[in-house]
């Protein structure tokens, strides 16, 4: 029986479940294979560099969804979806990001519509809906934290989690609400090994009169990606931006007492709620990892990482 790569539920002999298609668009009844193989997608992304408003180091393509044809179509401008193909050097990044974004949704994080689409060569590409587009060429104002901090792509790691909190205090309409969201996102990233949460992976978005944190994006387990490549030495850091002056060997005290209570000034009630919801999500995370599109080794690495990180938080760390 197939698993839907959008909704992560059984879907019989078809590739996508009805629920998954409706997540993409309520009118969608089918989704064809993306008519480009992974190598073609990487070439197209390279050719279109400079003509797209999408930053980042991974190959990315701008697309729209033709609902009548059930097909993602490449565009230079006005794209509503981003597609990321298989990387030439790092295997299964789309499967990793698709899973991690799904785990984030279960954890109560605000995330855009995303999933995997089959390509004509049989590979999977990751797709995500742009949350800064309103249709008819309209955009929501979006600024990443590197822009807010006066940093560049080359200096996006030259900051700290404390600085991220300060930027929220300076720019968001309701800072305490957004700092709770920051606490959840940062702790989630620690638990799943997303150690590339730099300044450009935080953004604020304008929604009417309010400025708030954007939905979470670019979430994947970089730790699992390193370990799957046999690069354990590159997986020693647990955060891209230091917390309390360190990037590794983080403890529950660092997260709860220092970051949550002292730095973010969250109330014990809010901290306990976030901790309970993340701890409560772990059994479902384990189920999703097992039905994900990662290799069996990738699944084992992800499960083992989750066991170790949950154990550090004092939560039950055994699988099953």
C-alpha cells in the first residue's frame, strides 16, 4: 500500500490521496509527475539564477500549479510554489525536508503547504507553497532576520539566538506571542537536528497592520543528512546560532531555564505548554519517520537522533 507523500496517510494503489490533493488545492483531482528529471531540474535552476527571487544554496525552481492539468509548471516570475530537486551531492534532501516539515506541523508549528512530487525519472522533489504571495502579482512584505540585522549571506551565522529574540522585540507587533513561537521553533529544531537555523531562516511578515514571524521554512535534519553521508565530524554542532554562548552540548536547563524563562521571559505556564506539546508529539513523529520516504538507514538515524535529543530533555527516549 502506498503512502501519500503530501498527507502521509495510506492511499492504496494511487500515488496521492484525495486528502493530499485537496491540501494542494480543493479543486485538484490528480497530480502528474513533474516532467523534468533531477539533473534537468538542477540545470534549469542554474540557468534561472538571477531571474528568480528565491535565495539559498540548494537548487530551487519557481512553479505554478495548473489545476486542470494536475501539473507543476516552471515559470520565471509569479511562481506560487518552490520545487527543490534531488541534490547532486547530498542524497534524499527532498525526502528529509518533506518529513521534517510534516513533523513541524504535528508539533504545532505554523508551516506552509508542502510535500513531495514524483519526477519523470522516478526521483522525488520537494515542493512548498509560497506564503508571501497573495495572487494576481500581489505580495506580502517579508524580511528575513539577516536583513533586519544588517547582515549578509556571508555573515548570516554571525549572530546568536539572543539576538534573534531581540529582533523580535524590536520589530514584531506582539513580541510575547512571537517569542513563544520562537521557543517552539528553536526547540523543535534542536530535537530533529535542524542545525542550520541561521538568520536567513527566520523572517517577519506583514499581515495587515501586524508584523509577525512568518511560517517556518527550510526545516530539515541536517544532522541526519551529515550522518547519512558518513560525515559524523560535521554533525557535532546542534545550533547554527549560539545559545548562551554555545552551539553544542545543550541541556534542558539551557532551553527551559535560560532561553525560555530568562531570555524570552515566557511564563511557566507557556513554557510547560510548549514542552508538553512537543513531548506529546514524539510518538506520532516516530510513526511518520517509519512511513516516510527516507531509506531504512535514514529512518534509523532519525529515530536514534530523536531518542538522544528527547532523552536530554528528560523525556522518554525509547522508540515504540
